[in-house]
C-alpha cells in the first residue's frame, strides 16, 4: 500500500501539460470507456499489454499476384545459372526469384572448376587475385555468391518516439518528424526486395519496414495511454499525415482509435478499407511480369533500371510522392535491347527523331511554344534514361559511347547531345567508385567516357558556341536548346540554319 501511495505521489508531482490547442468538442478524457482502456491490456486484463496485433503484413500491403501457370521465371533462373554469362548469373542471384534458396549455391558447386575460376576472376579486382588465389572451389563459389547477392541487411529500429513535454506540442512539426522517419525507413528497403515481395516471395527489408511502422503504432498507443491529454494534439497530427506516408498515417489512426474509439468520427479514413501501401510500385512491377518478356535476364536488367529510378524519385528526395504511381516505362532501354549493334540503335533513334521533327513548325521555333518545349522535355528525358541505364547496367556505357559516334556520323544532334550529357552525368556519379584520382591539383579527374570527337559539341560555353559553329557547316537534326536561346537573343536570322534543315 505504501508503494502504491508513493507511486501516486510521484505521478502527482509531475508537471501538467499546458496545451494551446482546443480540446475537440467530442473528446472526453474521463469517460468510463477511456478509463477502462487506460488500465487494461490487449486481452482486457488489468496487466500492461505484452503483445499487439501487427498492423502491416506483406500479404495485405502488396496486390495479390497470380500467374495462370507455374512462374515462368523460375525455370529460366535455373537455366541461366547453368549458362556462361556472368552478368546474367549475377542478376539472377541478386533478385533470387526462386523458391529454393540453395539453388544458386548447388548449381555453382556443380559447375566446371574452370567456369567458376573465370567467374571468380570477373567478380574480383586484379589487386585481389593474388590475395584470394588460394581459395578452394567451394570458397570461390561462396565469394561469388557474396559479391553477387544483396549486401546483408542492417536493420535500423524506428527512432522517432513520442515524448512527454511541458511545452505546447506543434502537430505540424510532429507530423514532419514522423514522415521523415518513415522516409528514412523506406530508404533502407532494397528495391530487389520490393520486386520479390511483388511476386510473392519473402523480402527481409520489406518485412522490417512494415514492422517498424507497427512499432510506431505501439509507441504512440502506449504514450497516449500514459498521457491522454496529448490525444487532441495527435488528432491534429493525423490530419497533417493524410497526404504523407500511408504507413505512418495508418499507424497514427489505429493508435488513436485503440486509445480513444470516438476518434473514428473525426478521421474520414478510419472506417474505410486501407489501401495497399506498396501498390504504387508493386502494381507496375506485376504488370511487367504478367506478359512474358523475351528473357528473364532482360526483365531483371529492366528491374535494375527501375531500382535506380526508384531511389531517384522516392528516396533521394525531400518529399516522397507516396500517391504517385511508379513510372514503369522503359522505351530507351527497349530500343537498346532491340538493337543488334550501336549503329543499329543510332539508326533507330534517328528514324524516330526525324518523324518527330517533321512536326516542328517555323512558328514554334521563332516563338517557342508547347511543341518546342516538348522537344526540350524529350531531350531531358533521354538524358536521364541514358544515365539510369548506365548506372544500372555499367556494361551499356561502352555500347552507348559507340552509339554516340554513330549518331555524330548521322548528324543527329538531338539524340547525340542527350546521350553525351547522360554519359557525362554517369561518369561524374561513378568517379569515386571507379577509383579515379580526385586529388590531383585539387581537381576531380573524370573517366574519359565521351568520344574524343564529340567533346567540342558537348562544351556548353557561350551557349554551345562550338556546337552551333559545327552545325552551320554540318546541318542535321538539331539540338534545340542553344538554337532557341540564340533566336531569342539575336532574332530570326540566328535560326536560319535550323529552318533550312526543317524545310528539306
């Protein structure tokens, strides 16, 4: 009894919160239901709750995916593992689209030692060969698996916690902090695991992500049971989260309802069926696999490009567009796969560009309208696509370098300059990983990835003066940006080289 009295005196001595937010008209913090909920556990007993219902599971956060027959990609994965293309084998290992986890290991262990030695040399650096040369056949297989698969997942627990404060709480700031933590947890999810979960496989980092949002639900529920005066604040937090992370928002909603059931009347989504949180990215991935492509490895290369795009649009950003469907288009990569050589790809791009530029009118150039701006947007999109493809599939860089040389011969400056910009951006983003000397004279030295004969055309000095001079002597499909600027600064006469080409 004395301990109970001492405990009560301790809680009475705690400072009371002063809230400057109006208590909701229907909020009654001392109702019998509320009093009961504050003292009972999850099972209704007067004990502190030891277990909670999980709010999030892969099966409910991803659209159900069913194929009419046995998943075609599993048979192809087995075939690839017995083939001789190292890049394709590594892709199959990395995505792991098969039920038997030991499949890659058992396949590689039974491969010819010479094939494994060649594979091992391909996945290791020359400076490592002497150090690792003594490894046995089994050890080499394990090293190949380690370097080809995903890095071991390093879980980071949910770190935002509701705290007791003697100062007024700002719902908007709280919502921002919760959204930031949800965004951080998303950054820990491997895109390969999103692909796996979309197709019905286990996915460690996705499971962890979902569990951390259940942790938010538990943290907040326990906080509100201890500090019911904070309920009005978190009712406001819920409103600010409605357009943000659907996972964090649902955790907040369910925590409020668990402690204060009357909150359902103030939360429009409380009685609605929750959306599948990962549908925005899973649905496009599922559509890709519903229609069988030419090969599994081509599909995995596409997924690699999607992984780069996902991080750019949803991770490396200050604001996650949770409600925006993932862009699963890949026209440029499709052109790459469909080409038989770099020259063939250049021919395809030039044919497409000629068709597009045939619709460009004189008036669109003289007074740039939406049509002209559309060409600039198309150019920028191609630049980004080249960067994405090289970042996802580094082997494409040399292929596209040769394509750029062919585009120069075809005088297609639209696709040429877009490709050069994309290749240049790729060389910047990979400079460190390529081990380039970045300290010579205090300057970063980039890999000379661009064809030497195109360097002047790529120089942006004085509104691409070198390119415009070259274009006057060798007219072709134009790179519109400098021409439009030149026309705006110097009048219609500056556009004559382009206008003469379009009149042909």
